[in-house]
C-alpha cells in the first residue's frame, strides 16, 4: 500500500503559529499597558516637593509632574504619598490669579478637565490629583464593587449587607497593606491643594469647583481664607448634603410636574406627573417579556436620571427617564428594564469605592440622624450611596470628619451657580443654607438646567463668560444665556433604546446558533470546509461567534440568573469560549478522521478556547473585554 507523508509544519502552518504568537503578545502588551501607573514617590523625596516637566494638555502648553505629601498629617512619622499635578499655562504674558479646578464625585479623578482651554486665556489652570483616587495610593475596593455587580437588587437589605461587608473587608485589606486610612479626608485633600499652591509659587488662587468638589472648595476657603481670591461653585454641596432628602426630591419633582402640565405631549399622558411616577415606582413590574427587571435598580437609575435636563447625559437624561416612567404606567416597562441593566453595568465602574466611602463620611453625623428618621428608607439615592446606613459602620472614621460638619461664615468672593431643575444639588439648598453665610456671595439660578453636566454643555460660551467675568472682576454677568426649553417629548427614548439593545443581543445570539448549525451541516455534507473558508472561520468569523455567544450568555443572565454579573469572567469565558471552540473545531475537522481523533480535537479546541478566553478577559476592563476574550479564545482554540 502506498502512503503519503504529511508535512506537519509547512509554511502556512508556521505562518499561522507566528500570527498567533503576535496576537498573544499584543494581548499581553495591552494588559501591561492598562495596568501601568506612573505616579510614585521619587527616591529621597521630602514632603512638599514638587517636580515638573514640560508637557501638553489638550494641545496647549502645560507642566506635568508629581507632588509629594504626607499620607496622614496627624502622624509626624507618616509615610509619603505622591499626587499628579498638571498646570495648563496661561496664554497671556501677564496672567491673573491661577484657577484650581475641583472635580465632583466622590470617587472621580481630578485630572481630567476638557474645558481647561476656556479658562486658560488669562490664568493658569491647575489640576491636583485627589488622594485616594489619582495618587500613588488608590482606595480601590473590588470587594464592594463585586457586591454591587452581583446584587439581586440595589435597594435590598441583602445588597446593603454585602456592600457594607465588602467595604469593611476592603478597609481591613488596605490597612494590612500599610495604607493609613485616617489620612483620607477632605481637610487632608485641602492641605494637598495648599501644598501645591505654595510649591508652585502662587499667591492667592481662584477655585472652580463642581458638585462634590464644591465641598472641598468650601473647606479650602474656611481653612485658608487668605489663600483664596475668588471661588466659583457649580452645583454647590454644603455640609449635610452628601445625602438626598425626600422633601427636596419632592420639590424638584414638582418642578418637572409643572413643566409637564404645560407640555401638550406630556400632559396628554398624565394629569399629574409626580403622582404617576410615585405610583409606578411603588409597583414596578418584575419582567419585561422574559427579561428580569430589578425594581431597586430601576429606582436608583431613575433617581440619577432626573439630575440632568439636557441631552448632555443621554441616555440618562430627565426627559428620557420621565418617558420611561410614563411608558411603564401605560404598560411598556422596557425603559425601566434598561435602567435596571444600566445600574448593574455602570455603578460598579464609575467611582473609586474607598474614596466614595471616605469622602461621604464627612457627613457621618447627618447620616446618623437621617437613617434614624428614615429607618425604612427614604430617597433612593441616599439609600444607595450609604447602603441603607450601613456605610457608617463599614468604613472607619477619620480624625477630621467632624471638623467641617457645619457651614461657616466666609468673606471670600463666591459665586454659586445652580440649575433650577437640579436633583443632585437643588438651588434652594444653596440659597437657604449657604448664601446667608457668604458676606460676598452671589447666586445665579439657570432656568431649565439640571446638574453640572448641563452647565458645561449648554451654551458653553455663556458659561465661560460667566465664570471668567467673575474671576476677572467679581462681576456677575449671565446675560449671554438664553433660557433652556425642556422638551419632555424625548427624541430618543429609553424604551426605543431598550428594544434596540434587546434586538441586538437576540440577533447576534441567533446568528451564532445558526452559524454553528450551518458549519456543522457543511462539514457533515462535504467532510470539511474548504481551505480558504476554514482559514476565514478560524481567524475572523470566530470573533463574531464569540460576541454572539456572549450575547446569548447575557440574555440568560438577564432572564434567569439575577446574581450573575454581566461582566463576570465565568460568564464571558464560557459563553464566548464554547462557540469559538466549536467554530474552530468545525473549521479544522479533517476529512479522514477517526472518532478518537475527532473527540481529542474537539476537547482540545474547547479547552484551549476556555483557557484563552479567560486569559483574554483579564487583559482589559469594561465591555472591551468581550473582544479581548473572543481574541484570546480564538488563539487558544487554534
């Protein structure tokens, strides 16, 4: 019998292995790049030391560097930590007082300010990293974030307990790693800003703060009044307002109800918007078709969805969210399903949980009174942020948390800017609680606007003129604004987006199932795929199969597995790895194969896809991990 020798390693196979090696190396490099951090304490550095080098920020000349500060100024033997600093240089040859920018949050970076160029014409714009978020020590709490991702309901007692346990475990781990949590407070953050001011050689500085960052600005003005020239506070948050109060929620909801009554489209759907939202919130359906709705998730996302009145925060704007409540009252809860899913995806990712807990504790005394008065829950936002009050015992107190728990008098020239529809920081709070204590204070209330995203996005030339005029001269000039007309007839409602999302998930899942069935039939009829078709399936189309498999897994989780996180590595590796492994096997299947060889090939392909998918999932974070998981599964299976 004549036999034919088979070349095990021909040119094509060698090239294929080389390409697989390059793809694997690319994933490894991406993983290393995503986990890299450039902020560290220089060797031999001392407290207060600032090192700078030339750089650019948004195309403008800047200085970038590192500020070294004590981790806990109450401890004379405290170790040092490093904070990033960026200074966008003024375009003027004779700059005025620099402006220090303070981001909101809590738990958000202070190193990103897309509008910096609007204020760098006549002054330096300075960004100083927030300790616990931007510096060499970051208060990441994956234990708490995991509890949020796996929650059956974000306003349920089981979740509150799990989240509090996660925070407590995180605090214990950070302390064991040498982190002094007593140093992570707003007064310490203010002292960082003051250290940066001195190191940069500035006299008095201006402040431009928003939302939670305004609390830092207030403490800075109370703690170092001689260092502050003027201060602009957008969406101001005075002491006691890291909580939301039901009475204020009702006041703000009443403003939307009044708008609805004057809007032909909205008023045709309800005679009392506030009453309709309250009634629907008490009776949220638990399913949209076969997809599960988590009522607490929908309430929390619905609360945050009312914070912005313009399309700047789409798809989570007030008009879109109001439309979802009205649609649910008419029998279409698809928008509430979308809000429920968005809560599970977004909230675990958006904030550094340890910093959120540490900063929130500035209002610990207020929170104790609040939860004593509302033992069964009050505002969805407050219950969510404070885990039903359990945060008070889960995260350790710090020595500074009671120092600025009350408003103090100030002579600093201060401008308060509020949107009249702002759910997060209602303008009446600033007017009642803060303005009487500002000897040189002014308030501008912008009609038709909500929280701070609206301020930055709506007529940015008018907002820049308002801020720059005040910082230049102390004069308040809001004349360039035109009144925002809130259109409650949402142009792109959440109900429509929900149906698009569901259609996309179901369509891709069906495509994967049909594709695998078609490949199996083709192999069954012809013995194997053609050479070119096999290469195309194994190298490219398996990525489509992987994404479709993930869509099928997500639909399964959304319908029947309420505690499975949508970004779970087990869900991703399994739902992506199995169809990719099957696809690679079917594209490889040799014509002359024994049952044993076929079984070994199938097992090897599936095992390689599952292992490769798991490795690919851990390359990056977020939804982009779906693609890296599919790529890793393809590499492993091949």
